[in-house]
C-alpha cells in the first residue's frame, strides 16, 4: 500500500510543480518538491512495487 501512496504523492507533486511553473508561484514550487520527496521516501520504505516478487535475487 505504501508504494501506491508514494506514487500518488509523486504525481501530486508533479502536478503542483506544473501549476507553479505556469503561475510563477515559488511557494507552490517548493511545496511540490516536498511532496515529491515525501513520495520517494514512502516508496523506499515500502520496498517499491515488485509484481514478480524477489525474482531479481535469483540471478
């Protein structure tokens, strides 16, 4: 579940970044960067999305 939440945070951050760029809003840009970092951390903590499990360890 954490990976999905992290991906959502990253997407929200990207959307805010785009709006901030259009509006020229520096505060919103900083908020977008924080959301993206929060999403990356969430994905790292959850171990990321691995639909095939631990197959990478078999090689």
